[in-house]
C-alpha cells in the first residue's frame, strides 16, 4: 500500500526491510508483490491477517478521506488555508500506490476510502493454507501481523512462521477489541520459546517499549508513531520522533537500573 516502489526503497535503504503484505483477490498481484520483494532484497514479509474487511472508520467517513485524495469543498478550504500542502501536492510526482497500480486502478487513479478498498479488494476467504503457501512461496522470514490469541499464535508456529505481531490494527478494526499489550503475557507464555513476538500498537513512549520487552516481547513496532511525524515535518519529523524514542528508552533504563535489554524482566511489571 506504499507510495514508493520497493525498488526505489532498496536503492536508498541499506538496513533490514520488512514488507507488510495485504492478501488480495488478484493472485497475479500477490505473486507480483512477492517477486518485487525478492528483487528488492527485502528481509521479511509480514502478512496482515486482521484486515480482511474494512472497519467502520468513522473519522474517514466524516472527513471524506480517500486514496488518492478527492477534492471536495472541505479539502479545497484546507488547501487554501495550508498553501504548502497545496504546493507539495501539485508540484510533486503524481500520487500512486506503486506496488498496486499496474494491476488495479483503485487507490491510484480511482479515489476510494481505505475501508472500501479493504472490503472490496482483499480476499475475505484467506485461510491458514493460503498463509502457509505464501510463506513457502516467499521462502524467507515470514511474520503474521494481527495475531491476538494463543490458538492463532500456536498455529503460526505450526505453519513455520518466523514471527508474529500481536496487533489489533491500531484499534481501527474491531470495536471493543483488547489492546495488544493485554494479550502479550499469555501468548509469550504459550509460544515465546518457539517464535519471535512483536508487540504492535499503542507504542508511543520509551516506557511502552520497556514494558513490552519486560513481559517477553522481542521487539515493538509502531505506525502512527512515525507517520504523524512524517506528515507534520517530513524526514526531520521522523528523525525527531526516533530520537525522542531512543532518548526515552536510554533514560528510562537508567532510571530503572537496567544496563542492557537482558536486565528487563517481569519483576518490573505489576498488573492491576
């Protein structure tokens, strides 16, 4: 769903790269994305399993948010009151979903909401067999993003996944879903010695990372954490957000008396 091609990313980024994979009805598109990942030498694929249909994203309905942006009276007023937005939009390369544009027009040439895209373009019949076939076809590190139960975590181990992301897709899908952190302890206890576990969602501060690692997560991931910074201030905004997180983790570990990650343990955690 990215606006930059994997080839272009590979040309500019030498650090490890993970591709978030949405399983489409169009099998040709699915195969194309896997091949693009291989050609760009991505290190891992994370198959999204919590978004086979769009959630009721009420904010998007209210604002009329679509991809690409659809010009409305409200958005024209926003452009008029934020001239740099308008300047950037009309002077930069045309908006497109680089991995998808050669297969489907929705999202690049035809405006569509994120919820409608998920509901109409993604394969709602995706099952464990599809996930296992995708892992085999990819042949590299394979992660399932959106696991929220012990049973699904055990099944991920069974199909040979390298990792799971405990995630409720930023809380924008199933209303009333538990937070990923609340699922972390029981999943770590069940499969923590068999598979890498990543806590995704709600990661805003260094203490959030340290709490998750103390419970047994191997890593944390965040989306809005850096995307808001990107939208507000571009590359400098992302660098500032990452620096803030780095500084907080170091400061908080010092205050906890921890010199290294292996010092973190459940002794740090108290549940209400």
